[in-house]
């Protein structure tokens, strides 16, 4: 049985203000924790359902080699700590990464997301960027917290391989990148054909939310706009799908 103080701490981490206060977040599931163990992220605790020790023996062994604290919980504890209905039997508390804009300015492409508010979409975008080898992601103010449990879970561990910068003023952030000679590219229904878009290292690819699109101030900073052509009648593509199509085209 885990302590009452740990149960309260885990429960608090399900709220953004406490994740920010403690600099920690929750990862549920074997895949995400395996990826955390491979990374340089600091794992503070691993909590395992008591009757599933054998199932997670490989994780236990790796954690013990790294001197990571392991706690075992009961079925009763689960009502206080789980973030999903079908609890996978294991979770970890992990230290948040903290990247500055300078950390991302390494001549590599950058994905910039403006007011993305769907956690499943964000987690999928993080995973997709990882697949294509894009390591730099900027999130605007007003975007969903990348460290909420659903984002971390849907990223399938890719969150531990991405440099994510949380901008407090996305317009100023993009201006700073322009001053460093980054080209600013976006998608729009009235842009050039995506087929002519070529990969370039110092490029920022900006994507707006499905519900709001890009803000007017951001649009004024864009240098090139492209369109994903379609033949159907739907008004728009899912954001994560759009990111995947663009990355598949240029990388």
C-alpha cells in the first residue's frame, strides 16, 4: 500500500497548476515508462499494482539499476491515483523537461503549434514528429498542456525524445526566429500546392488549431503558404493528419 501523502501528490498532478508547481507529470502504461527509462528524464517514482509484479519484472530490474523508487499499490489505492478507466497496472512520476527557445535553434526544422487544444491531437503530433526525426516543437500560449496524462499517453513515449518549448508570446517567439533567419511556412486553403514544398533546415512549420486556425498577428509573419489538396467535401483535415502529411512530404 502506498502512503496517503503519495496518493495525494499523484492526485494533485492530475491538475495543471500542480504539475507546474512541482515540475512533475504522470505517465501511465508500460510503453511510456520504458521510453522514459531509455531517456535522460528523471523518474521520481514508479508505482506498480501489487499483483502485477511479474508482468513488469523487466521494468523493475531496470529501475533498480537506476536507483529509482518503486512503490506497490493495492486495488483500493487505484481509485485515488489512476487517470484512466482501464488502469494498465503501472505509472510513473517524471520530472518535466524545460527547454528554452535557444535550445531549439540548432538549424533543425521546428514545428510550431498555435492554440492546439485537443490532447489526443497533440500527443499524436509529438509521436509523428518523433517518427520523422523532427525534435523541435513550439507550443503557443493557450495550447493544451503537453504534460497532461492524455498527451503523454497518446505520444507513446515520444514526449521523452522531443524538445518542447512553451511560448508565452507566440508572435514574439516567431519574430525572434525570423531574426535568426528562419523561414516561416504555414498551411492554408488558398496556398501553393504542397507538392512543390522542399525541405529546408532553418524552417518553422506553423499549424493552427482546427477550430481557430492561425491568429491574424501570426499570419502577418508567414512567408510561404501551402495547401494539402483534396477531392472530397469535408471542410478541413484533422490537425494531426495534416502535420503527418506535411512531414511525410518533406522528410
